[in-house]
C-alpha cells in the first residue's frame, strides 16, 4: 500500500504490542481477532480455576511487597492469600479449600526463602518503551536489583515445572528486559521464572545478541498482526477475515476463551472442565 501511494520512504508508525497480544497471535490468529478486533466482541467462556489460582497468588505477593518491611512475615503472606481469594472456576467448596491451603503454603514457603532485608525495585510495574520497530508494553510482576543490575522476575503457578530454556526463550521476559532498561534507565539482562509450586527458579542471563533475536521475533509477529489488521479494516467480507486470521488448532483449543464460536477448535480438542488444568500437588 505504501508503494502504491508513493510513501515507501516514510517509516511505518511504531506498533504497540504486549506479550499477551503476541502470544495470542502466535497461538491462533483467529483467537486474536476475536479477542482484540471483533466488534461486538464474541462472548467469552467462563473462568478457569488455574487462572484464578494464579491471579490470587500474584495479587497476594503484590500486597505483601506493598507492606512495610517490618510487617512482612510468612504468616502475613498467608493471610493475604485468604484476603485476595476468589473461587471462580473451581468445582466445589472442598476443591476451593484444598487449593486455598495449597496457595497459602506456596506463598509462605516462597517469602520464607527471601532475604530478611529484601525489597524489590518495583512490583507490578507497567513498562512501555520503543524497542526497535515496536513499542513493547506490559506489566512486570517484579523487578529486583542484583549486583548493580536489574532483574525481571515472573511468577508461575502452573502444574508443570520449568526449565532454563523456558526463561531463555520467553518472548515476554525478553521484551520486559528491553523495556525495563529504557524505562528505568539501568542495565537489565537477567530474567527469572519463579515457580512457586516447586520453589524453583529458572533463570537466564541474556546477551545483546539473544535479546536482539527476541526483539526481531517480536517485530516479525507485530508486522504480521499489523498486516492482517490492515486487511481486515479495508474490507467487511468474511473471506478476508478468515484468510488474514486463520484458525490454528491444537491442544490449546480445549481452553480457548472462544471455543463456543469455533467449530474447528471444538473438533480439534476435547472439552475440559474449568478445573481440569489444576495441578495435583
């Protein structure tokens, strides 16, 4: 389009992206369209218990680090889990009680392992900064300081443990590191995934080259999103919508928010109960 208008020399406007948007697009362009572009937006499915559990833990830790240092105790962290608790998506009161106790144990053990004088640089910090051809945005769970450099910390509560490669290859963590650098104007190379159910940390120290690779990946995805969005905005035909935003089926179709609106997704993966993705331990 730019070449047709004789505008090929004008740089493209920077596209604002979040890791969630990029992940949604990479997983299934049709889901991206339904989530971010369709108006009126299709009705989403109900809440998932595992997502509720993760949100509770995140909110409890946020509240914990907002306390004065002398008020922070493992017992107080347990109280904050109870205070922030929600039961959306769980099967029954027995399951709710079990997972509330589980979350309290995770958070108790997690904060017990932190240094007594530990205070993060930032908690639930929104960052937004130009990174190459995009503006990377998002909310970082926590930013720490270690040896004079900043560290991006992301909490995980999924039922499976994590590997070093999960931190190394995480597009979200890479973009957060780049955005934190520019937002807080300090070096940031290390990214960490803190898996509360197992008490383990998967970490990676990025180099300029590895961050460049993640940035280029994000730019490619953002370019695909923008091209598809431009195509959709230039027409009202369903054919273009289906072509520009094709369905990408897989196991993820079982827990897609828009499963009820996608025949291919229903055929590709079985229907799951809202509590099916909870861990056992």
